[in-house]
C-alpha cells in the first residue's frame, strides 16, 4: 500500500479535481480519499495572513508628493425629469 499526500484547491464550482501520478498500469485499485480542510497559510516572510504588511500604509502614504488631481471641469447640464 502506498500513501500519497496532495495539496489541492477547490474552485468556486465546489469540484475537486485530482490527478495522481502512479507507477501502476492496467490494474485495478482501491482508492481511499480523506478530505481535511487546512487553515490559510501564513506568508513566511511577513508573518501575516497574506494581507498588507504591518505599517504598510503608514510607510507609503505620501510617497509620491507631486501627485495632484487636475481640475475635473463642470458638470454637464441635463434636462430635468
């Protein structure tokens, strides 16, 4: 008996597709599938749950000082309903 552990992802359709490479050909097999949800992985470098790094916005706010929004002009005049 061989045990194979795979990590896979279920898409929004709720269907899990498995492709398992094995060395056997033209033979009958009994396959047992155990499904276990795993918690979200932590980003190894940041130590946070795949979100923005801690203090990201505080460190980057105002980093482009010459960025200004130009005048947007006047609103179009429309017929009253």
